[in-house]
């Protein structure tokens, strides 16, 4: 163990070696040594503690000094606060100033007083807010930063603000003005003015604002200053709609009164109690010549009364002023006045006394009656003049009272009736002149007069001598000056001569109508008589042409054929012109493709042109609407006539058909069609007569070219029916140009359907009942029908036909109309009504008049064919009504009758092609089902891609299949969809609508055909 240095010195100084080696003493030394160390440690610790305590003392002392300085500063600040709070703070003594507790209590007292003041101030503010809240004005208070300090509910209601005032306080006020600008007219000016007012920050009072719903607000802007410092502003809005409207009405009323006063036809002059002029309107200036400035303040009667009458008028005016009462206010005086230029003239004067603010004045209404006085003089003269005219005019004048008793009759009436005037007065005209059923007619006229009605009528009468005469009478009620009915006045004219002429004209009209009817009957009979043998001639020529002939025989047959065709054309032309004259031709108005019609004409006429070595060309303006509305067949007939004439009269050169757009309107196009040729031409004089019936230029032309002279007349009439114009330009040996101008309404391509479907004319095995009295015509018809392998049964008249049809084993009836015994009309009615048969009946008639055709249809016939019939027309008509109902001895599947109206398809065409092969039919149906299913999917994809040309291509691909299966219900839609999808001019919606209808029909049919074949 280490011995403490101080202890070592003590041991060396006071102890021996023996003592140090003693073990007992060694323990003592160790204890003392430990004590030394302990003391030293305590000493170090005490010294350290003293050192720390001294540093802390210095720090505390420093902190106390700082705290004292802060206390002094706080006391100084308190003094400053006291000075601001209380100007009497100097009453505090110096001793109290050092007393912080005293100062604190003093400040607390001042703060309590300030709180009381603030409480009272808050109460004042709340009172002010309550007052502003309940004002019937919109109030908005805003600080300098645009924040809302106060807004009342009425302001919110006026501005239609959905938020409460409490939620708006503290928000930006500009938002309110921007959102509410829509309430006011001139929104941009409204906001600009708000910004300008705020920027100027000056007082604005009474600005008027008008809202879009015709209300009016008055706006005030009040800037708020405290000690000349702007701290915000106040907006005040008042609803002054009623006030403004009242002021406007007041202004309008004042303006209206002023306008009335100045627009009055009377001079309006007001004078005061002394007779001085206070008001002088424009009419007064016009009547008297003085303007307003010249007369105001002048004495009225001195201005307008002639000087020599002035004294009397002065006395009269003084008397009037003193004695005027309400009873004589409306009294009108006629006096003579003078104008500025000294001209005297009469006036009508009315004076009305008025009082205002205790003062009496007079308003004078003065009318210049110079013209009236002149008119009265002229009227007296005219009355005398007309009195003499009435007494002596050729028209009979009769005046009766309410009881129909004569009060006045002029000389002319006395002459017409045969009575003297004295004999008429007091009598009833009906008793003197009217007889028989006419008495009731006169009573009806009397009833009309009592109702205040006038009219003109004709009636037969007997005069005094008992002669029958016709009078035209114009009757009218007669009234007195108070509008009371006093009787009636009649003007009478003897129209006996005119009436006799009228009756004669009616008789002649009846004769003309009978003649026209006889003409129609004659033409009908002649048509029948001519067409019947002509039918036989053409029919036998046709049969002969089918036989093997020599070249000479062929030539003879061809000439006969040409001659018969020419004769038929003549008959057709005569009938056409007769139909036009009888008004039996009515044009259709259907959508059609004009270019197709023109192409058809060119296509038919081109071989004829080529045969003659002529060039036939055609031009059509691209601007022309593709589809127009009209009668396509009649348009083609006109062009066939005109181009036929051009080909007939042209030996070399060319014929040109041109169609150009001349004028376009929103609903139609005026087209200009020209047919030009390089033919023989004609003289200019003849062009004016070319449209007359049976007219040709000279006999040489007739001999060389033939013709009846009816073609151009028919063409002219058809163009007229189209509301068009046609004219001719021609030069001899140069050529002719025909001009046609027609306005066609624009059509819709969706409604236009090309009639291009070929008709199946295979009538093999069709059972036909032929009813015809003429054996030759029966033979002609039987030969034609047998040629097409039809089964024909003959009947000579209607009675025989009825007997045969009691066993109905026929597919169709061909019925002649004119037959001895029972004709075709009566026979058809009995077939329909008695036998109850729905078998198709086709009229075969030589009478092509509309009246005859209408009779056929009314009797129950389905269609008609005119004699002499075109074989192709007859066969097509038979096929049209029989193929869908054809049946024969074949297999069950083949014999199934397919009615489109029931099944939606018709397999007749496929069955005919199969010639009885049922497997062929089934195979064709399977191909149809497969092709249609795949194509419909492809069309759906094309529509999704918006590829309309692809839609058109696919539709075109399946169109023949749809036609072959006989799905007639959609064939028009299929053709239309193909056309408009190809042109790609219509909206996809049009195409989609058509396709939806097509698909709607096809899917059930495909399903039904699958079931028919056992595929499902």
C-alpha cells in the first residue's frame, strides 16, 4: 500500500524501524494513511464545491440585474400604455410609479374600463348590423382588401345568392359581382363600371341598373374614411322597379298627351281667366298660321276674331265665362275666324273650363270646317242630282219597310213592272209579282235582310200585264241614322233577254255533251270494230311468220306486218288524241331515274338509225338530279314520237338528243331537252301549225314519208299535261330542232326503283278459259297460246263461261268485253258474286278508253290487254297472274304452292328450271342458304368498317339468288341499297336502315328453308 507523502514525513520524523516492522503497528499506520487520503479527498471535494458555488452566484447576480433592468423597462412600457390609455396618468406620484403592484392595479382598472367601452361599442355595432340587416336595401360592406365585412340577407336575395350572409363574410367580394353579372343587361359594361367605381373611390348615388328580367335596381357606393384614411366601402342596392316603371309610365303619359295634343286634328288652345293664350298646339299653327312663340301671352279673340266682329265676340265671351256650367260644356259653336293672312273661314268651337291650383282657365277645341261646309254644299247639290238620276235610271229602285210594304219606287221600276208609282206605294211586292214556289224564296230573302245580310239573286215574276219576266235583284237591309233596321232596298234589272240566251246556251251545252258522248261511243265502237279484224290480221300474220316460207312469201308477210303495224299506230294515235280531248289521260307522279328513260329511248331507236346509216347520239348534263318525279312512260312516249319523226325525215347526217339543266330551285329543276336533226326541215310558216291535228306541210311529204299528222299534236298535249313548253326551230333542207322545257320536282333515289326484273313467261301447262265471241279472234288467241303449250278451253259468251266455271279447273280467264248475250262485264260480276271465284280474269278489249278500263276493274277484273294484242304482252300478263298458282302432276315437294305473302319466298322459277328434278331444287336451296349466311356475315363486317362500296358489291352478288328464290318483298330494297351504297352519297344510316329490313326478312326465310330440307 502506498503511504501518503505527509504521513511519510511524519513517520520518518517520529517512528523507529522496530515500530515500523511491528505488525500491529502496521495496521494502525494503514488506518492513519487511509485517513490522510480521505481528508485529502474531502478537501478536494470542498474546494471544487466552493468554486462551483461562486460561479453560480455570479450567474444569479447577473440574472437578477437583467431581471431588474427588464422590470424597469416593463414599468416604462406600462407608463407608455397608461399614457395611451389615460391622459391623466400624471396624477400618479413618483412613489407609486416605482410600485409595480400599484401600476398593475391601475392598468387593470383601465383595461376594465376599456372592456366596458368595447362592450358598448360591440352593442352599437350589433345594433347597426341589425338595422342594416332589416333595411329593404341590399347592403354590402367591404374592407380595403376586398374582403366582405358585412352582407345582409336582402342583398343575397336580390342577387339570387344561395349562401347565407354568415358564410360569405370574409370571402372575396369580387366573386359576388362576377357571378351575379348574368342578372344584368350589358354584363361586360356592368363589371367595367364596378371596377371604375372602386378605383375612383368617390361617392356614387342613384345609379340605375336594369336586369335581364326587366327589373330596376338603384345603386349607391359610399367610401368609408376614418380620420381621412380609407378603410373600406359600402354598396347599397334598392329595388326601384315599381318607382322606375311608374316614372316611365308618367313620362310616357306626358309624352303621349303631348303627342295627342300636337297630333290632334283640332286646334287646341288654352287661355287663362283673362283670355291670354297659354298653350297653342301644332294644329293651331296649321289652321291660323301663327307659330307658338308669336301668340303665347296674346289675347285669343283679338288674334282670331275678325276686327269688325270683335266687340260682339268680347261681350259673348265675357258672358260665357260668367255663366258657363257643366250643362253647356259640350255646346259647339260655329263662328267665323280669321288667320294670320287675313283670310276668313268658318270653325267649330268648343270651350271647356278647367281649374288647377285654384286658378281657372279655358281649353278651346277648334276645328276648321271650311271643307265640311263646302262638302255640305256639294252634297246638297249631289243629293238633288242623284235624286233625279234614281228617279229616271234604267235600274228599278224599290224601298220597302219592315213589313215589306213599298215606301218608294222610281220611274224605271214602274216602267219595268207595268204599274204606276201610286199603284205600288203601300203594296207588298210579293203579292204583286211573285208566284208559285218563288214565294218561299222571297220569304228566305226577307229573313236574310232581318239578319243584316245582302245578296243578289235571279227570280221569275209576272208583271201587271201577266207576262213572265226574269229580274236580277240586288237586295240590302236599310237602316236609319241610329242603326235601326227600317226595311230593305232592292235594285232591279230586267234580264229576260239574257235569261233566254242563257237557257239556249244550256240547251246547246247539253247537245254538245251528248255529241261528245256520242263521239266517244262512236270511237269506242269504231275501235272495237277496227281492232277486232286487225287483231285477226296481225295474229294470222304472226302465225304465218312461224311457218317455213319462201323468200317471196317472207317478203309478202313482212310487208303485211309493216302495213298492219302502221294501221295500228294510226288507230292508237286517233284514240290517244281522243283520250286527251276527253280528259281521260292523267299523268303519274312517281320517282324515276331520268337517265334510264333516256337510255331506253336511245337503245330502242338506235338500230333504226343504224339501218338508215344515221348517227344517233345522246348528251345529258351532269348537274341534273339523278332522280326526278314525273310520268316516265309519257316522257318516253314524247321522245319516241320526236326521235321517230327525226329518223323519218332525215336521210343522212345525225340526230342528237340533249338534256341540259336550265334552272334550279330548292325543290326542282327546269330541264331543257332538244332533239336536233339534219333532215329535210320545214318552212318557218309551217312551224306555227305543226302541232295542229291532221296537219302536214304538203301532200308530197305525206306521200313520201306517210303519217296522220297526229304525232306532234299528241306530243304537244302531253307536254302541256306536264306543265311544260314545246317549240320548233326549222330551216328547209338544213334541219329541225325541237325544244322542250319542263320543270321536274326533285325525287328520292330510295323511292326510285328500276323496272328491270325479267318476267318468267313459261306458261307451259297453264289452264286457260278463253271467252271470245269472234271465232277468228278465238283462233288467233288459241294459236298463240298453244304455241306456248298452254291448255286452252273455249267459251263463246258469258253464259257459256259461267257454266264451264262451275267446275273450276282453270288457272286464269281471258275475257272479251263486248259480246252478244252476256258481255264480259256482267259475266265477271257473276263470277265474283255468284260463283265466289277469285280466279284471275284478264279483260281482252278493243276499247282502250279509260272509262271502259275503269268498268272492267270495277267489275272485278285483274288486268287488261288491248286488241290487237302484242303476243309478248299477252303471255307476260298470263304469266304474271298464274305462275305463282301453277300446279301439275309432279312430286309433293315440287308441287308445293309458295305464296310470298305467307312464306316470304317463291320457288317457282327454280322448279321450272329443274324440269321436275327435285334433287336440283334441293341443291339450289342448299347453295342459297350457304351463300346467304356467309354473305350476311361479310356485310355486317363491311358496315362495322364503314365500307359502303363493299356492301354494294356483296349485295350485287346475292341479288340474283334473292330473285331466283322469289323473295319479292325485299327486292326493291336490295336494288336501292346496292345503288345508294355504290354512290356513297347518302348517310350510312339510310343504308343501315335498308339492310336491317332486308336482314329481318332473310333470316326467317333461311330458317324456314332449312326446316323444309330437314337441316334443322
